[in-house]
C-alpha cells in the first residue's frame, strides 16, 4: 500500500467513524479506482452499504474483499452479519463455524454463532456456543444472559414433558448465571408441578421483588394464587398484569379463571373471550370469519356450535345445546369423535359433525358460536343446575353391560378414575397415582371396584398390586356412549377431575370428586357441592397437594 493510499484510507475511516458517510464513500471509491482489489477498502465500503440497508451491494463488496484477503477476520465476521440480514442464516452459520475453527478464542464469535443457531431453533447447539464463550470470557454479560435464556427454554421443555428433576437442574444452572425474573418464574413453575407449592410461591414472590411491574411475574404469581384457592389475591395480581400488558392473552385468560372461581361470572365471561385470541388455539376458532351468533332467534338460518377445549368441557357445555336450538333453525354441533354417538342419542334433533374430519362447510349466511361462549351469551351468573340429567344412555347398551356389571344386593358397584389427560395444563395437580386410593380398596369388602380409566393409567392398573381389587372395563370402553352405559349401572363413581366426572354429573349419577387445589373453577374454592351437578359431592385436599387427606374423607364417607 503506497503512502498516499494509506493516508486516503485513514481519512476515509475517520470520516466513516464521524458519520460523514458521503466523504467516506468518496474516499473508498477513490482508493478502489487506484487499487481495485484493495481488500480493506472493499470491506469498509461494503460495511457502509450494510449500515445504509443496501444489503445486496454490501454482500457483493465484502465477498469481493474476502476473495483477495480470505483471512481478513473483521470482513469475515461482517459478512456473516450481512448474510443474516439477508435471511441467509444457514450460510451465515457455515461461515461462523469456519471462523471459530480458525479463531477458537474469539468469544464474541461464539456468541454470534449461538445467536444464529438460536434463531434457527437449534437450542442445544446455541447453548453449547454460549457456554464456550463463557469459558473464554466468564464475565461476558451477553454470554451469561443468552446461556441463561437457552437453559430456561430447555428447563421449560423438561417441565412440560414431566422430567422435573432435569428441569430443576437446568434451571439452577441458569440461576447461577443470571438471577433473573424469568428464571425465578420457571423455577416456581417447576416446583408447582412437583407439588412444592409453598416453595413455588416464594419463587414467584422473588420474581416480583426483582421486577414489581413485570406482567410475566404478576401473571405467574396470580395464576399460582388461583391454584392455592386465594381468588381475591389472585384477581389483584392478574388485574395488574392485564393493565401492564393489555394485549397479553394469557393474563386475561388467567384473570377469567380467577373471576369465575370467585363467582364473578359477568367479569369472568368477559375476560374468557380472550381465549379466542390465543394463537395456540387457532384450530378451535377456525370459524371466526363467519357471522357470530348474538343469542337472538335465528329462524330460517343455520347455527354451528363449534367444539373447544377438553372432553370434560364438551360434556359440561352440552347442557346448553337444546337451549340454543330452541331459538331458531337448524343447529349443528361439532364434537370430538368419542362423543358423537352419545350426543346423537341425547340430542336426536341436532345435527352432529365430527371435529376430527376438518372444518364443517358453512354457508355465507350461517351463524357460528364457540361452545364456551354460550354461558356468557345466556347470561349465566351462578352455577346453573340442570333440570335433571341432560345426557341419554342407550337402553340396548345398558343391557349389554349388565353381564360386565351385575347387580349384587350384598355389594355396591363403584367406578374409579385416577388420572386425566396430559394435555390439561394443570394435570399434575389433578391426577394421582393409583396407589393413593389403596385405603379404599383394602378397607371395604362390600364394594366392587370397576376401572373406568382410559389412557396412561391403564398400564398402571395392569402392573399394580391393586389389580386384584379392580375389574378393568377400559378395553370395552370404545367411546363415551359405552362409558355412559357402564356408569348408569354403577352405584357410585369416584374420580379425580376428569371427563368422567362431567359425564356422571350430566347423567345424574352419584359422583364423588376428589379435587386438587385450584384445578378447575367449576368446583369452587370450598364446600362439598356444586350447583353445576346436583349429584356430585366434592372431597377436597386439606392442604394443597395432600391427596391422602382427600382419600381419607372418601373412606369416611364410604
């Protein structure tokens, strides 16, 4: 490089740093007229284009610089930034992988590589990159924060899959890097999932101490208070969360649950409408582009009541189908496959459609309403007892079940269910191991137990020492029509919070519900009865997570 070119380059860089872009560009181009392959001028002119958002020009110039100076470290790093901005992230990863192979002690390059891999959803690889950066520069705040974020994402995955020990270990590692609000929230959620409710509460309170106006911390704390049955305090926290983050769907939904739990139904239904904005539930609200039913008469038109949430919710909401149908023309009910036969028996005047077969084909003037919007539309302001059973059992099916559940004057026939579906967000608080019911099996010779358990609990029964006390009906329970027929022949159903609890209640059968702390607003905070199902009796834990106390109450009642 001649002294004149060196002087011109220094002047260009000075102008560039000072923000005098036009002067810098003129100088870079003057250098390139004299030396067209001047790598540093090509690189810096490319960087100037990058800073102006002229990405294609930037990429071309820096690539040209690297042709003439392939070991130019700064140009290599800036080239990856341009590729990333162009959306060519896989190429950028390849460039950075080559760079850290040549310069393994460059901590920032490892962070950049981790960020790219994170953006591609490669969480484990990103974490490995951040940890390598930390080994090189333990004080790097960027590496600490990014590694902690990756660890918390993994901790959440372990928690959601039920690997709680691993989730806690990973979360502790994140906390050793950054004592963040999010880390405290995740640790609290893991502790809640493992029934360490008091410790979970302390974590949520710690999160709030770190960030009193964090909507995430307020939402987590408020939701936890709801689980603990502290509805009033829960409402206070969640109202604040919703005011800070007015578009936070989860905050509004959690607030709805707390309002409903405390009996504030008008406010509860209003907030409950926020569920329709949850991106995770788009499939449930796939008819939103059609006219919404306002609850008025719809003579001469069709109304579709679309299914949503769980099987228990579908059974619960079936109480409103005929009321809706009485207000107009043809009523179509979308239902899960396992409920279709039962609903056809119970509502012969309605049209049933299988939700698993895709969207029902509506006409432009058809009306639609998601099923859980019905209570609010009908102005339900208190637990609304149905006028007797609202589901019907096939007489033929009942007769077919008599050989499996024969009557015996000396003994009572009792059904039992101990686990719900894993998709329920609070399943860890409502389901229980079969062994928890041992006192019931071993103490009553005058009761014959019949398992109505479907799903993961079936294998638990097959491998259980309590199998000798229980007749397993699961292989014969093809759908809820069969389960309803079996339930109709039982003297009693003992169950945790599951769809079978709703089924028995809808059939008007005696059902004893063991309620975990705060798992469902329909069971309220206290008391042994619920207006939703007059035939139901509720047995609550003495303290949150204490299933033994609830089982003991059932034993006393038996």
